[in-house]
């Protein structure tokens, strides 16, 4: 492991950006580190690009760049490698990969966000290491780079001086862990509270990854059906509708699910809808009726029954439990149909 930074001097964070970078991959970690400065931290953040030019993110937002990666000659305490939707072309871009290698060679710790793990892998920095990435791409990372041990359910993984994180928001989790390492739990807790996020998020990516943990179907027609359910859980996904979509009989569709997914069609749809509902409860204050409607359950009562059957708690209790690390608060949950 590389030398650890000293808390007595400013901690230098270098973020590599490139055209099409995902905005939250960049701003999430930056917000964590700069917020820590309000609570006694001494972080200095700079942005670099492969050629020193300013970049436009995948969201269309422009980012000002301080210098080219090749002009970096001092040691970074943390190097952040974000991801972006154009990662398949970025892993073939020699300028980007050279920048990744150069920054890593002068860093105490290198951390990737989301599909930034593909850049680390393409640069050879994950060979023989454990790593993670967004659950949608975990299988592809493992297949493309078999020398990497992919931990698909982890929010973030540390192996030596390399850290990798899952989806975009997990970059915040990773950054909070580094603040805790650098400055202590009290500072990290203060930053998490200020940003209204978890100090330590419960669970792993499995709460967002029904498709990841399901068997991979061999039939393309079943692929199309599964994609349609994942893309819009609130749509009509009856057995008859799915069979029509695949161009087969309802009996054959039932057999496909049984043989390839080891679950009934109705059970699979419910699993995806549960995932969508959990995400809404965790990330919004929408009333239960709205959550139920947007995730395909139809009514707050149907949502309540599904949560009780699958998780053993009500949606209101789930929302409260997710939003606090103090389990004593769970007992006083809002009733179903009320805003939690």
C-alpha cells in the first residue's frame, strides 16, 4: 500500500475529467471533500483532463479544467477517476488511459466511480485485484477483464491503494469513507449530516439489482421481456402481455420463466416492482399512493401487502429505517398512505 497522507497538511484531490464524463461522478466526491473543509478538513481539489482542455459532461454541463494530466508532477492524496456513458470508447482511448496511469503513479490512493472502473481495468490497474462497478455493468467488467475479481454487490471495494465504487451515488459513500480515514468519524459524520446522506448506507447493490442476481436467459425473446419490465415497472406486465411481447403462448412463457429464471412471471415482476418501490421510498418523500402507482402496485394497500410479504415490514417502516442509522426511531413509523 502506498504511503498514507498526513492530516497536518492540505490533502490534494485530483479529479480526471473527459468529454462525456458523468456529472455526479465528478461533483459527488468534490462536494464531500469540500464540505469536509467546513468541519476542520483541509482538502484542495483540482480538475485535470488528458489535454488540459475544458470538457462538457454527458449532462451538457461545462467543466473548467485546471491543467493537463501530464502537467501534474506533485503527489495527489486521492485521484478520482469518474465514469460516463461513453466508457466503451474511452477504454480504447490511449490519451485517457495514459492520463489514468500517470495520475495513479503519483497518487497515494486512486478511486474510480461507477464505470470509471473500466478505465482502471483497461489501464491495467485492476489486474489481480478485487473491484466493483455499477450493477448493470458488473457482468461486463468480469467478462472483459477476467483477471479482475468483481464483487457485484459491494457499494465500494478497497484493494491496496485502489478503490472502486458502484453506481454514481456510491461515489459519495466512498468519499465519506476516505474523509473518515483522513480526519476521523466525527468529521465524516458531520459531512454526511450536512449533505443529508448516510454515513454508512445499509445494504449493498442487491437492493437495486434484480437483473444482476437473476440467471442470464438464453432466449433473446425473454431478454426483451425482462428489459421491458425493468424499463417501466408500472406498465402492464401480465402473463398474457409478456407472452404477446415475446410472440409465444402464455404456457410457453411460463415454461421459459421456470426453466431459465427459476421463478414465475408474476414473481419476477413483483421483484422488479419491489426494487423500484424501495428506490422511491429511499430517495423521495412521495406519498405511498404515488409510490404504489408509479411502481406498478396500483394502491397503497397493495404496496403494503407486498412489503409485508417480502420484507416483513411496512413501506413506512422501510422508509424510516433507510433514513436513519438509529434503530430506535423505526418503531415510530408513519402509517401506510401517509408521508413518512
